[in-house]
């Protein structure tokens, strides 16, 4: 092992929730940090799902470079969502600007599940916070799955669900304002995606729920009335308070999380208060479920 890849002493951490999430103490992240720093971050995300770093100074170009050090950066599918000078960065918040997503994250969701291969690792930094900074909430979908009644885990084991960007156009997800539908060229490029309701982690085999109120439109393979009842029950289980961590924003916060394991939502700012967040991401893989293990040719096509 080279000197650059020697195992660094583990950083000090503080638990955020009884079951997931850690705050890392005294670790500074930048494009020129050693490989050991990024190895540590990957390991912490894999072990805890969510990592919080305080007091980070990362202009957009530096955040994009950090993202590249962690994996292949994802470029958001929608042009207007991207930072004007740094396409790896998605601008989120409520600032009155043409660039960015002005109402992003107000309903529970995982990033880009409306694509065939959703985001795997998400990074979110507080660029500008109002006097009352607000919160972002995370819900652990492995815990949510494990807490389901045994019969319900059995019932959903091999089901699929449809995820659609334009789900939010209805404006009926709690807290999510209606948006215009995708324009015809964008719609043609991004039709609804179908994913397993139960997602398997490729490394550990752990099961987690993979539905959310922001983009999941319906369950497939069951009668419509049963599908509606099942989805409502799963969405409630996905955000049960027992599986939720509430993060209070501080200036300079950088959050990294496993988008395959956690869903999240932002608590809206008070009227007149401006919040701006910069998100970047590492590309993911097509989600696999138990059916792909029982019948491998299903995922192989």
C-alpha cells in the first residue's frame, strides 16, 4: 500500500440517530485532500447512511471537484436546475432566480428516482441560510422495511412501482407545490421509470423500501384498489417518526448520504426568508430487487 493510501486514524464522530447518521468532528474536505480522506467518507456513508460535516468552505467549483473524487459526477437531466457556471451543481432553494429548483425537496423523496439509474451518493451544502435556518429531514428505508408487519413484507417482496417526474405536477404531495410538466423533448427523454418496491443493496443484500411520495405514482402487478391501499401504507411507514432524523442547518454544513437507503425532505423556509443549497451527486446503478436474485435474467434483460 502506498503512503497516500495508508489507513488514516478514524475521525471522531457523534451519532445523529439511534440507528443511522454521524457527525464527523474536525475533518476538512476539499479537492486537494488526500485519498485517505475520501476513503474515510465512503466508508462512513456505507456504514451510517448519512454523514454531516460542519464548517466546510466549498465554492461550486470545489464542491464539483470533491464530488469527482468520490465517483462519477451526475449531471442533472434538466438544464434549468444546473448552476450557471458549474453544471455538476444543482441549485436548490427559494431564491427568485432563473437557475435552479425553486421548490426542490419539499416532499419526501430520493433524488432522481424518476430515472432508470437514480443518484447513489448525494452531497448537499448550505450556500445561504436565513436567520431561521430551518431543517432537512432524513428517513432510513432499511429500518422502515424491517418495521413492516411480516405479511406486508411478504406481499411487497416482488412488486414494482412506477416513478414519474411529473408526479409533482399534481401538487398534491404534502408540502410540494405544483410544477409545470416536462416539455415534450424532456418528457421523451425521461419517461416514467419502473423500480422494485423492495431494493437490495448489492454489497450487503440488505432490503429497503424504495417508494416515495414525491415521484412514486403507483404499484404494479396488483389490482388498482389494493395497490392504492398498499402504497398509502408504505408511504406512511417510510416516514414514521421512529426512522426519521431531523437536521438543523448551520452555515457551512456539508451533508453526504446514500440515496439508495435514505429519503429526505426540506422544511420550507418562512415567507420572505431566502435559503439556497448546492447539491451534487455521484451516479448510481439501476436498482435491483429480490426478483433479480431469484431470477437473475430479469435484471440482465
